[in-house]
C-alpha cells in the first residue's frame, strides 16, 4: 500500500497544481493605440491621413465617411479562471481630418471617459414555420424555368 499511496499522492498533487494554475489571473492585450510621445509626432494642420497611417500603421477602424476620422483602440483584459473576462484598461485614439484630409484634431479617450451602450439584437424571421426540408425541396420543383437552363 506504500507504493500505491505514493502514486496516489503524486497524482493528487499534480491535479491540485493544475487546478491552482487555472486560477491564476491572465492578462491579454488587444489592438494598438499610439502613446502620447508617439502622438506628439503628429502635427495638426500639417500631417495628412496617409502620413498618419504610414507612421502608426492601419487603424483599428475608420469613420463612416471616406474622409472621416481614424481610430486606434487598445484594450487590456483580465481573465481569471472560469469567471467572465473583465476589461481593465481601454485606450482609444481618435485622429480627425478636415475635408482636404489634413489632421484637424487628435484625442485620447480612456475607459473612464466611455459610457455603456446597450446593443439591440434584431433577428430576422426565416419565414419557415413547421416546414420540413423535404417539403421545402419539393416546393421549389414547380419554380424551375427552362429559359434559365437554355440561356434565353
């Protein structure tokens, strides 16, 4: 029983170590936002959209309009075991341009500056109720037009 007890104890210690390792906080970084020293290189009124993208790389996202602002977003998440991930830091750099594509404003927003926006989920009905696959397949047989096959 001494040898079996040692094996059991070793397996128990290994499982306990794995369980504890799963409870260690992990941090993940997503995205990129230029630092303040890097943003000091951007000159309002002189730099253009192309020079900004050349300096910092492609933005995380852009404005709706072609000449809209560009946004660089960086997030830091804390993952702890099976708990829901928590965001602990977010930096958003917004660089705006005038109609000629010249930098007009550079702003930095943090997590504290933000506000929660509730997203609404709109689901489109599939309009197929109580219809089996075979019924859908056979229902399309009468809709075939020979002109489609002949190229007329």
